[in-house]
């Protein structure tokens, strides 16, 4: 376990802290009245602030996935001197190690990407479902960050 590799993991965790704060602020505003429904989504076209809020949430949710899956997990495995593997194999390994609860949940979150970007244009009901699912999956995604953070903290002690 080399110090440069550990430093990269710590830097990624710090980046995630900033990203998560922004996502949580946006999440709070978007879901302040509870789950989103099709009627609320249908009103996006007449309320530009709603559109901006939804786009901000989608971008931050997607960025969280990218930082966790494309940066944190590979850097963590590199620090642990594990062989670099493709994304799906990293998810399997992360699940096996208890860094994530479920590979299936991660894949669900990944599949939301296009729905969060395009779906409200064509189907408000499906877009409302995608927003609510993304909201529900955030805590699942954050498990990876928390798990890695705990391992890093125990290493520093």
C-alpha cells in the first residue's frame, strides 16, 4: 500500500464530500414535499426553476455515480494492490468485500442516466418514477464512499 495511492483515495473522498453536499442540497429542495408525481413533472415546462432543479439533480446524481464507480473504487483497489478490472468486475468485487450492498442497485442507478436526462420530455410518469428511484438509490451509492472512508480511517490510526 503506497502513500501516493492512498493520497489519491483520500483526494477522491474529499472530492466526493463536496459533490455529496451539493447533491444533498439539491435533493432536499427537489423532494421537500415528498415523492415526485407525473403532474409535478408535467409542470416543468411552465416553471423554469423546476427544470433547472431537475437538471441539477440529474447532473449531480450522475456525477456521484461517475466519481464513485470510475474513480473511487478503482483507486481504492489500486491502493489495496488489487489488479485493475473492468467496471462490472469492480462492482462484483466491491459487493463481495462489502463496500456496496448490492451490485444490482448500482446497475439500477447506472440505468437511470438516460431516463434522468431525456425521459420527462416524453413521459412524465416514467420520469417521476426515475427521479424517485434515483432519490432512493442515493443512500445505497453512498455506502461505497462510507465503506472506503472507514477503511482509510482505520489505516491512518
